[in-house]
C-alpha cells in the first residue's frame, strides 16, 4: 500500500512540475509574441497574469491528454501525410479552445500565432515529462515491472507456466539497401559509432549473397516467409492473368505473401508473439504497423495503420515529426540544388514530389517504426522485425557513397542507439540483429549513358516505331509505394499494371535488370520463335555496350556472339565470371521459375569501379547482378549461434533466423546452424 501511495505521489509531483514549466513557457511566449496576451484590456497584476497562464496551460494539457488521441483516431481515415500536415493547425485549435475557457476572456491569440505557441508548449511539455521520467528511476522501473507482469499474465493465459522469467527476445532491424562493404566503411569511418562499438564489443559481421533478383520484395519475402520462389524481379508480367506484379503494390504484396505461405505451409517467421514494422510482408506477426501486404485491406481489417495512431496520439511526437519533415524537405531541395550547381555526375532528376517522398521515408516512416519497436520491446514481445528504408531511398537518387547518404547513415545510427538504450530497460533481454536485404551499386543510368531506354532499344530491335524523345522509366523505390499507401491513393493503374492488348512486347525494369515478355505468345517463348518473329532483337540486345548478358529459353547470350547453355557444365560460369561467384547458380534458379519472362536482360558491370547501368532513373540501384547490390550483411551478437559461412539466398537467411528464434525459445545451448533440415 505504501508503494502505491509513493507512486501516486511521484506521479502527482511530475504532473505539477510539467504544469509549472508549461505555465512559465506560456508566460514567456506571451511576453515575446505581439499577437498573444494573457491579460484583459484594462491590464492585470502579475499575479493575475500568472494565474491566467496557469489556467491556460492546465486546460491545454488536459485537452492534449484527453481530446488529442480522440482527434487522431478519428482522423486516421485521412492520409497519414495529410494528418502530419494538419498537426500544427489541430494543436493550435486546442490552444484556442483552452484560452477561450479562461474566465473573463483574458487569453487571446491570433490563429497563426496559436499554432506557434501550441507547438512550443507541446515540445517543452514532452521534453520535461521525458526528463523527469528518466531521472525518476524508481518510477521508470515500476512501469517496466508492470509491463513485464502483464507479459507474464499473457503467457500464463496462453498456457505458459510464467514461473521462470521470459527468455531473450530477438529484434531484427533491417537497414534497407545498405550493403556489407557500405556498412563496414561507415563503421570504420566514424559515420556509425554505435555499430562500430558493437563490432568492437563482440558483434559478428558477415556478408551474404542475394538471388539474381537483388531487391526488397524477393529478399524480404524469403527472409520473413521462407520462400521467394517465382519472384524473378521487382516487377514482372504474368501471362496467365495479363497483369504486372509489382512487389511494392499492396495487392501484389498480399498475393506474393499468400503464395509463399501456400508453398511453405507456414505463416512466417514472426508467428509466435511477433511484431512486423515497416515491412512489405507481415511474417505472420499479429502486431503490425506500416506493413504493405495488409494495407490494401479496408476498415478494421487493416491493422497496419494502428502504428500511425500509436505515434501521432502524442501531440509532441506529431509536432516533432512535422518539423523534422519540413526540415528534410528543405534539406533535399538544398542538396539537389548543390548537385546541379556543381554539375555533379551521375545525376538524376530530384524534383516534383520527390522531396516529400524522401522526407516521408527518412522522417515519418523512421519515427513511426522506431516508436513501434520501442513499444514492442517495453511490451516484451518475443520477435520483432522492422525495416528502416531511409538509406535506400536517398541512395537511389543521391548515390550510395555520397555525402547525402552519409548523413542518413549518421541519423540511422542514432536511431539504433536509441533502440539499444531502451532495450536495457525492457522486461526481457533483447538480442539485436542488424541485417540488410540487398546492397546498392552505383553508376550512370542506361538512359543517361546511351540516350535511350531499354524499351526504346527493344522496340528498335523488333522493328517497331521508337519515340524521338526518350521517356524516363519510373523508379521503383520502396518508399514511393509507402507514400501512396499513406496518402490513401488507389493502386497505380496504366500500362505498368495492365499493358495494352496487342503484340507489342512488355518491357519492364528492376534496377539494372530488364524483363521482356511477348503477351501474344502463350507460355514462355522459345529462342527459335523469338528469332523467327524478331530476327534482329537478340543480337541488338546482346551486342549493345550497356548490356552484360541476356537470358532466353535457358541460353545465355553475351557480346560478340558469346553463348552458353545453362544445362552445359561450366559454360554459364565462364560467361558470367565477371559478375562474381554464384552468378550462374542464381541465373539457373530464376530460369526455373514458372513466371520467368521471355527475355531477361542484365546491364553491363565494371568490376573495377563497381558500376552498373540501371534501366530506371537511379544512380544507386539494385535488382540484378553486379557489384555491391548482391552483397548485403548480417550482424549478430556473439550470444547467438554462428551461422554457416557463405550464406546464399534469402531463404538461407530465414533458416538462420529461425534457428536463433528456436534457441531463444528454449534458451538452451547454442549450436552451429545448418542450412538443411526442416524450418519448423
């Protein structure tokens, strides 16, 4: 009983202190802002003004605590980005309401000034409350004990004993698009001191090799669901439905997840008390936030938007993120202007909506995902998988090794440090694993280097008309789809979704990987058929200086008449030698997919510079073979079992993570993990 009274007394003291600081803040703002006053027209004593400020600060605090969460929940029907932009006006409206409740009309403020006052007061109140909570270790521990006790009760309700403490939890934090060498350079160069410190204190770091399709859709599907079979690229045309599947389209992501579950017979990596945050796929988790595969659902079935409510229900969070969002837009505009003035090359267009898309990926999605992960750890969840896409988005347009990308890595490192500090106070031990889904390879775009798109080249090879003005191929960065989902925009329509009927080839791009399908040809076109109907196409593609090789009907074609059959021992390995070890194996696997396109085209690759030529508007790209894009990383604490050397494919990474989760569940001896055997 005494402990409860002490806790209540401590909470009351914190409320009074926050109220006092808010009152002083309101007094200070009234003194410096001409359109904000806390006294009647006849003038008031200092005491009366102070009482007016205390009244206004108290009512504003109550409205923020009671009304703001209801407003946010009601406004979740609005797009998330619109909600973020409404933050300031909503907060200002609460302040206006609070001032109108002051007796005798002593509080008056202009609407535009109310926005400023409300933003400052929310930020000060949040900072004060957080500081007091951090200094009051007893209160903080009591909160964690309550969360842990809640966790024990849930375990007992599910049939667990609850007598022993929970085993260690696992947090898998995906740094989207950050390759093994890029991470190593960032740690050694001081850009990521938290990561560098972990490596010095015992974390292990290894590279793993992606499949031919080195992109988030294939990799994350394999990691979370154990199978990325029949995912040949980021986007591809399926003749049986006449539609284009795009990994970052909600309906496509849901279908790919369904196929993986059917193939494996398992719901995913996170089925046991798991949480999926900011991912393309759910992994079978019950706790979801910003998960694309469920975002196409309407109404209560779409639990992915709960992450927005949990974060924006705190007005200070909303204000802080909105301010950071605007700052990031300004930063991108400035960095883009600097690149143009310095005539930096390679360079792609960064105008239009791109500054907003970048700000969403580097600020809004980061803040919401990090907050969700922190909540998961304080709730003691057993398995958490979260994706931070900021680096990938910026590297596509600014390059993977430039100053812009470096600044993003510094901010990601600070997010990792924050998560690690919270993990120290969680009700269970957490073992934090960092990993990536692919890397990025630099290089001038195919269009920028040769003055035409892959589609133009294909049409020329087929003897079809080619536009005099080369069009740009839309970028397929993951953040673009997240923004469309946040905006409640319908899924993209047009030629990329449903190609126009006819015999013209469907040409799609996935980084430096191109895909060509003939919709009027049932099944996969044979080489003989392609050569008979389009005699110049294969030689036009194979001999173009921007093309490294192409695959058609189980045969590889390269420049100068080079040819290799995949079923002939050693031939494919010799032709693909410049693309590194395992290239032939990756191509053979893709060649066996039911939905492999009629022709697959991989751009050229320079082993000296590591450069490729993306068929999209990206100077940092991934999706095919060549360079760092195919070499992501896996970084784990030494308490976890050592994975086998030379991991190949996302499905193998899934097996490793499965093994770590099994070991954590039984908290038994750690034994080396093999690639074979059941994943259950």
